């Protein structure tokens, strides 16, 4: 059984893969963890996980109900995504400043991988016309209840029926690192943008100081779901291949509100003794603290102008 999944995988479920950015199989190993290797492409420097799940039906199992609430959050998903709704809402309220810097007035926004719709809820309260895409059947009903009927779609993104050229903004919050073919996904997003529309991506930064200091203990190493680990250059490369150009990269806006219990649990991952010392903090779950390890990037991009 793959750690964190509720049922055994069939033989051959994990397959060796080439670099998802340039297609090369030349790579150096950063570290190994069970059946997985975290490797860096020697041609384009993208860091990725191999072998990994490639079958669509098996990938769906990664994002089942246990993904959103589980004791296995160290390796997959969340401890209790729904219970942490107030923290996510506060986080997106704070992050919304980057959206308002690029848009003088509300427009129409699509959030890809919207989960329970927390970002879109914030946008909706600020006057935006919102739409979401969420492939997980386990969490999509939460977004539908939060945002209103007909605003969230599932299934395959490319066949979800969003009208081309109909959005001012498309966002990917903590999503692009999950997507097997990022170039295809972003090309599809580009087709949905109005003239003058923009793309916003938030993802972890493999070149951050936190990633380097923590090594294999870095919290973003969740191999079944985080299959790519970008840095500023490889993310820019990905965007360029999809027809975008980067306008800004803001790592200092990538912090989040977390509970004191979250801090105690994450400290325990670094050393078991810390878990014991900080255990009383877990009783203060309702207390929130803004934390920024500067290990996540928020990038805004726009479609690149066609060459003459």
C-alpha cells in the first residue's frame, strides 16, 4: 500500500517518467523516499518525482475524502481542510492585494482547483463574478454550496465547458505542482482569458532557503500529489512554453494563517522532541498566527503578444 492511500495499488501503478517540461530523462537524484525518487532534470533543472502514478483513475484516488481530512497529512492532503476554513479565508483576504494591484475594478475570475471555494468566496465578496473548476468529487459540493449553484464544474478541465475568452483572471492556488501536463493546462487557461486578462499562480519554491535547510523534511515533499517542484526560472520556462510572460513574482506574499496546533504538528516533523514540548499549543487550535517561510511564490503573468 502506498503510504497515505486507503487501498493497495495494483502492480505497475507507479511508472518512471521523463521531465514534464523538456522531456529529457537525464537527471540527478536529490533523495529517495520509499518507492519515490525526487530528481532534478539536468537539461532544464526542473525538479520532479519519479516513478509516479499516471493512470487517471488511480490519480483520482489520491484526492478522495481522506485527502481532505486525515491523520496521514504528513504524506498526503490535509489534517482537516474544512475545519481550517477561517484560516484559509483570512489568508486569501490578505493575498487579494496582489489581485487588486492588477485590476482597478472587479471582473470575472476562474479558480482552477478551487477545492472548497475559499479564494472564490473572498473574490465574490469583493464584487467579482466567480467560477471554479474542481476535479475532486469529495470536496466540490462544498464549493457549490459556498458559491452558488452552477458556479463550479468538475470532470476534465479541457471539456468542462468554460467559454473561451470569458475571464479577466485565471488562478492556480497550490495547484500547478499537482498537474501532470502543466504546459497543456496553462495553454487551456490562456484560451479562456479575455484580451488583457491575466494568470496568477501560487506554488512552492524548491530554491527557497526553507527547502534547502529542511532538505527531505520540507513540508511540500508529498510525493503522490506534489509531482513537480518549480523555482522562479523553471516556472517562468513553463509559462513561456504555454505562451505567457511573467509580470511579477512575489514570494513575500506567500505566507498564510495557521493554527497553533498546526505549528506544533509541523515542528514535530522536524524532531519528535519538539512535538512533546509544543503539544500544549495544539489545545489552542482557535488561535491563529501569520507565518511566512518565503518558500512559496505568487506569480502574475499575461499572454505573450504574438510576434509580427
